[in-house]
């Protein structure tokens, strides 16, 4: 199979796969908030094993639901997917912040493995120092005490901020960026 510059793995969008993703999206749209849909139900909807072999189809359906419908599903180990209500979305945000902080810490540990800083070219030294700085900024910004501090400040200002307009603006920004991605494909 010939590889394309924008698709280096050579993965082709097969109409049959698109149909399965559509069926999964339709099935997941019917799930009420906080309910769990089992992997078995999803297997029946797609007609294939979306838990293991064809997991990418399920992930594509989840991304489409987030992007087009602002619906979030999280995995429930060995059961299926749970549709998040608004509180579930906030809790998932907390988990994501923890993961980002952990990744930043690991990134800092990795770039600290340079054996000979002096052996690097000046450009590579600058790049290494910039990488370390990025990782450290993210790690420090997401420390639990710092996150609580920011949350406390937001609690004091919650009545002042036009939340609906801010969220609508964010959704518009997300839609604009996904439109750019679609045009690029």
C-alpha cells in the first residue's frame, strides 16, 4: 500500500468502517447521561469486536461525539463506556490535568538524561533548555496546591464572568479548528 504524506501509516478510510462508526455514534447518542453501555452492546451495534481488535472504530466514534455533539464518554474497565454528565466532565478534566502533569514530569526526566550538554550544538542546547522549561512550567502550574489556588480565585469571580458567552466562544473556536482539520483532509 502506498503511503501518503498526510497519512503516513497508509490507513485508508473504508466505507464499511465509516458505516460502523456511524452506527456506533447513533447507538452512543441514545445513551442517557451517567449510564453505561456495555462492550457487548457496542459489538452488536458495529458488528465487530470494538473492545480489542477494532477499538480504533470506537475511539473514532467517541472523538466524533466530542467534536460534533459535545458528548463525552469514559471507559469503565471491563464493562463498557459511561456517558458523562456535567459533573463527570469536570471530574474527567481533573484526571486529564493529573495525566498532563505526570507526562510533563516524565518529559523533564527524559530530557535530563543528556550525558554531555557541552557536546550539543548551541541550537540543540537552546532547544533542550526550552524543552526543560516547558515541562517545568506545566508541572509547576498543575501542582495540586496551585490548581486549588486557581480554583479558589475562580470561585470568587464566578458571578462576575459571563460564563455562557465564554463557553459559546470556546465552542466556536473548537468548531473553527475542526473545520480547518476537515479542509486539510
